[in-house]
C-alpha cells in the first residue's frame, strides 16, 4: 500500500524510467508555466497522478515568492499552508461581487501592515484542493488583492497555481447560500469566478496514474470518473459485491457519512474484550478545532484495526499515511502496530506533532517564513474498520469494502473506488446502479473545454516572451506614479498652497516635468524596447540592449530626483486634522511609489536586467517601503520624514 504521491516524481524524472515522454512533457510544461511566465495554471489529473508531489517540489525549488492556501483546515495542514479564510480574514457568508459579504461588517478589510507587506511582495499564490473552492471566494480574494497590492489587474497581478481534480471533492453550498449566489454564477465551481474569467488560465492534466497498474481497473475508474459507466463496467464492479453475512478480513470499509463510519468503528472496538487505553491530544498555541488532523481523544484496545494518518519523517520511513495494521501492544505513551504488509516490521509510535502555520516576512533575509502558530500532538492513528470517503482522500488501500449506495455528491463513488490499488482488493457492500455514478454536467463541459487549453511549445515560447516584455514594461511604466502624484498635487493645491502661494507655480512645473520628461519618455521607451517582436532569449544576450536598459535606468533616476526635491520641500503641517490625514495619505502613497521605482531602477542599472533579479528587487522594495514606521512627530518636513524612513530601511538591510 502506498500513499498517493509515493512515486516521488522529480522534474528531471531520474529514477522513474516508466514515465512516458508525454508525462515528462506535461510536468515540464506545468513547471515552466509557473516558473517562466506570469500565466495562471490549473493543474489537474486523476487520483494518484502526482499533483501533491509537484506542489512539494515547487515549494522547494521555485524562485518565486509563494504561499500555499487550501479551502479547509485539514487540507491546509496536509498541504503545509493556511486556509483561504484565515489568510484573507474572510467570513463564511456568501460574497456578492461589487457588494461584499452578506450580512457581514467590513472587518475583513482591516489587515495588519505585516500582512500588507507580505501580500505586496508575493509572486505566486497556490491554492490546493481547488475543486472545493467556490467562485465567490476567489472573487473576494481578488477584491482584497487588488486593493492591498494597489494593482487594478485581476488578483492584483498575482499569478495563481490552482491544484485539484474536479471529479473528486465538490464545493459545499447550502440552498440558502445558492439563492444569493445563483444570480451571479452559473455553478458553484471555482471556474465561474468573474476575476478568474477576466485573467484567464491554462490547464495541464497529469495523465499517468501511479496508484493503479491494472489496465482493466484503470478503464473502469475512467468511465466512473467521466460519468459514462457502461453496463459492462457496472457488472464488473457488481461482481465484487460482498453479501451482508460475509466479511472480508483486514479490509477497511469506505462509507459516505461520518455517522456510519463512527458506528462501525465503535461497534468493533466495543466487541474486543480488552482494556481501553485513551490518548488525549496535547494542543499548544492556536490550533482551531476544525483543523484537528486526528481525534482529540483516541481510544484503543489490543486487537484494534488502525490506520496511520501521517508519513514517517524519519530516515527509516517505518510507516506512511494510509498504512493499515493491528494494535498488538499498548502503554500509556506508545502504541505498537503490526502492519498488514508482511514485509514491514511492527511499529512503536508515540505522539507526534502537526503544526498550524502562518506566514510572515523575515526582516533580515526578506524571505517569506512559515511561523508556527500552534501544535497538535497525538498518536498518528485512526480506527480503521471504517472511514468516510471524504477522509480517505489521498490514501491508497490494498483491501477495501466500499459502501457507496448512499452517494450524495458528484465524484464520491470515483473517490471511493480510486482509493483501491486493484480490482482484486475491492469489495462492494451493496450493488451499484447507474444512479450511484453522479457527475455534474457543468464539470463535464468545463473539462472538455479546459483540455484544449494546454499550451504547446510554440505557445510556451510566446508566454515566456510575453512575461519578459511585461516585466520590462512595468519597469519603465510611470503611470501609477503619475496618478499618485496627481492626488498629492490636488491635496497640496487645496490645503497647503493657499498659505504658500509659491507652491502653485512649482506644482505646475513639477507636473509638466513628470509628464514630459518621465511619463512620455517612458511610453516611448516601452514602445521601442518592449514591442511584441521582442525575443527574451536573444534580447538578454544582446549587449546593445543591455546598455540601453542601463542607460534608461540612469536617465529616469536623474529625472525622478526633481520629483523627490519637490516632495522634500513641500510643507507637511496643517492645523486641520482631517486635512492633515488626507495630506499624509497622499504623501505616503507617492513616497512609496517613488521609493519602489528608484530601488528597481538602481538595481537594474547596477546589476543588469534579468527576470529573477527584477522579481527579487520588487519583493524587497515592497517590503522595505511598506515597513512599519513609528508615529510621525509634529512639525516634520517631508524631507525629514523621507530621511528617517531611509535610515530605518538602511538599518534593516544592514542586519
């Protein structure tokens, strides 16, 4: 028995000779879309095709700054990330585009400066188990990201990596919630998101299955997954029917409802005439009950059937998530389990830990750090006479009895069947009819369309060049600064200049300088050097191009100094608190724009243009410019404020 991604697929596929060339291409295309472009990617595939392994490798090797989110607490713990609602501080009520959350205050809008800094510095947002995410959740995220990143593009210009299988777990939407959402969305699936439709995405489907090897069983699974199970397929499955009076030794029962699996486990445990040992979880810090990865209280007896629910992180790898066995010895602190697999030795196991993490930014390294908010320590076992289909997600069993007659959700039967390694180890507690094969036609249509959106090599080259041009264009795009300066100039004219009439002329001169010497020159520069014909590979090796970019950086840095001089010399103290607040806000905004742009131009001028360097500079500049600052004392000039800010930034960078 192996857990879903034990194949440990790597990007170069060394040690995996059975992987075909087509799979090599699919995984490489997925990696290249994420690493070399700014395009959104939906990574999908049947159960056991290596999606989780892909994510694990991306986290280790990617040069992009990312965070990983998931729709549920358990999924987030398993993925090593946070829940979507926790990170974005979302309520659980429906989100109506353009209106907000139903019946909720706008408290979700209040983000700490630390959270703002982190979001501003991101390159990539990963969402695991995307099949369970509703479209309104994505649109709520979009609204927040545009605001926090001060970027009007979908999701604030952030790249998305969406991982999941729409044939498996579906979104949960109550009828009363759907009453609010249905006027805005055609279905409850993530791909209906308005923001996602606006930004677009590519789809890559992983096709090689590592869990099952039997072609007949794989064909059966494919038919059930696609909702086209033939009469012959149903007959093949129903031949595995296990009559009520018969039992299958050492086979776990997969059920549709928690109450059914709980009843089976309690009944079997009670039938064992041995002493009960109770193990209470040790919980520290912040660890929400909804995210508990194991039972808070685990009751066991010698002879109990159990399943490991975590992989062994030690060198010996004695057990893995989904390994089933029998309890053979108990103490107050440890449990001994003899695995069903005769090739494995008995395992002595005590409490081990799961971590509830949050994301912060390390001030010294400027890297995104995973901070432990709380821990959950428990024996990593679960009673294994029965388990719900939902909780079996990601597991693999050699022998399982499936009770799917009460299937109530699309994909539930497929998830249950695909937990089994082979048809030989699969048994049915009740015969199946076509009614048990529930597939949402909306998903069928989407999958059919999405399958045609995988980019070929020609399209990949275009996407890579497009990303290159986009990053280069942003470097010399001064429109956001122009907007910020216009807001600053408006407030200065209205509240400051009447007391300092000389400012009227200086504002006008500065606006003309910004438009003629910076904004317009930037547009001409971009029209010449970021044209559609620009080829990233050849351009980066062209010395003339590199010199032009360096010269452009030098030119714009000189022109921006005149803007900085005007800002530094503008009086910043008003007697009216409301006017002062407006002045401070617009001053901070233009100051941030100016600092970030100068930081990027200086870095590219000194080190030469490259995408990795530009991404790093953007992240560092965003973190430095939005760092927490002390309260401004009264009667400080704009120049004093800037000098103090630069001193704090220099001090942090020297640590």
